């Protein structure tokens, strides 16, 4: 369906950016990847990783130009060379320094000079940001492996094939190097008929999500509304809550499409992609949000940041420190802007409080008291009440991430501080409480807040 007669929200940069690139070039090269992959599967299955890696380099050359492909290759080569020292500290310093170069003004001006439009420059920036996690994954795994340099899977050709795997090249999702190798080696091929049937079903779902997202962009103008602080201050508290729900649901819908396309192509390659984001309306904890929205990023953070720093194995202070380092890296990787540090701090606080409450509720004294004085229905409502508090703060942190610090301050002041309606805050909590009750009645009871599983 085309929305030619409906004006589009001009302030939604992310959606318009990827849709414009998809229509211009990316869709053609993604379908080209499918054709090359299927031909390689029939004619040269043993050499398929190298063929797909070569195709990724060629597609990158066509989309990002010689300079863009060269800088990605250079970052990959530098990371590989530093990894030869088998030092985790040096590897992380290298990755952070390479990531830092993306924000140096002089370097930015040089890269802008390579292109005629800003969108071409931004595509390179997004690609370099995502590729950073990929070559970091390889380098850290290389440091952990006791294998001779250049042997087996931990060689530069495999790194190039991994970094330039095209379905996930520009925007993810994140796939760690061990997962890539395992899935490349254990590919399960189906008949052409079943593959085409699965592709048709997946494509139909993607088109439905895309159509709904396009409808929201052309009718709801959520980003434009969030860009007007005066409007957010003027609407009623219930309207403000509805806008918050619409905003986070649209963000979820966008990433169903943006992650759904590469996931569909990965399945055609015989690989198993990370699970797609879970609907945010079913999230009632910070832990669940991080665990189930971007599963690939979550697995990367746990494997390469949280556990190596110490995880939950060094007491309370060690857990707090490991969690803080993890969220600090997430904020820095996303760009390190002021509102992102605020968002990371809210998430760190939310995960910490959830873990503390869970430990308190799981103590024998509290558990015995709850069982003695509360019926099963009352216990479910008790858990839902705890979850509603976490949910309200989770929504606030997501609004800071999506709309910036100003939007977060408006929600905080109007809902939690001012309370212009007599029971606005109570009403909002009651609404969240009701939704959590409805959710928990059909699923496992309890607030799942294990920091080790973040």
C-alpha cells in the first residue's frame, strides 16, 4: 500500500532514513545476497562462507564506496593485529579507541568529504558502529582460545567473512563469532518448496508490520508531537500516557521490520538468527526488557562485558560495579550523549532495585509471611503491584532514550511530581497494575530480576 496522499512525519529520522536507503539500494543487495547464497549452496557449499564474504565486500563497495569499505576493512585489520597479543585489556582499548574515532570532528569532516549527501555519511557511521561489536567479538574470542595464530576458524579470512556478512552488515542484529561459526558449520537445508513457503510466510508478516508502521508514520506523528514540549505540557495526563504507549510500541514495531528482514535472510542461509524483539507491552521489568528486546546485544553484553568484569561472583559491590560498567559501555556505544548517560543510569538503578527487591521477597521470612497472610490471587496481585512500579520507571527510561531528557522531565514532573489531576499518579499506577495483573494471570508469577541474566 502506498501513502502518497498522506503527508509523512518529517521528524522521524530513523524510519525515513532506513526506508529511503532500502528503496534506493539495500533491498537490491539483500536479494542479491539471497541469490548468491543459494547458488553457492548448490555449486560450492564448502566455499560458501568465502563467497558470501566476498559478496559482502562488493556490496559494501557499491553502497559505501571505496573509502567507506576501506575504513571498515582497516578497523577490522587493526583489531585483528591487536588481538595477536592475546590481551583482553589491549583488545578492549583498541575497540574503544576505534569507536571513539567515529566522534572526532576532524575525522567526521574527512568522511563527510567522501560523500555527496549526509545520509551516505550516516550509513557509514551506523555500519562502523555495528561492525565494532563484530570484530570485538572475534578478537576477544581469539584471546580466549589457546590455538596457533591463523589456524582453524580464528583466522583473518574467517574474520572478514564474519564482519562482511551482508544481511546484518548495516544495522544488525548482533551475532557473536562463536554463534556465527557454529551456525555456519551446522547449516540445516530444507527443500526448495519448504524454503519458499517459509520465506513467503515470513515476508507476509514483515509486510504487515511495515504497512502498520507506515500507517503510524503518516497518521500519528508521534515524533513530531514529542518534539513539541508545549504540547506535551498541555495535554491531559491520560493523553500523555497514551502517547507514551504509542511511542514505545512504534519503536518496537520499527525494529520488528529492521531486524525481521535480516532474520528472514539468515534463515534462508540456514542460520538461526537471534529472536526478534518481544512486544514492549508485555515487559514489566528492566531485566526483561534487556533480555528480550535486543537479544543479540544482550548476549554480547553478558558474554563480553558483564561476566568478564566480575558479574555477580564478587559480592554486592562487584555486582553493582559490573552492571554499571555494562550500562556505561551501552551508553558510549550508542553515542555517549548526555541523555544516553541519563538513560543508562536509570536502567542501572532499575536493575539494581529489582534485584534487591527479588532477594528480599525470596527470603524465607518474607515468603512464609506472604504464603500465610495472602491467598494465591492476592499473591499474584502483590507481584503485579511490584511489577507496576518497575514498569512505570521502565517506561520513563525508554522515553528518555527515545525522546531525550526534556521529554523524560516532562513526564516525571507531570505524572509523578505535579499530579495535576487529583489522582493522576495513582490512576497511572492503577492502570499499570491492571495490565500487569492481566499479564501475570497467564504467565509465571513473579518479577524476574536476576542481574546475572540481565
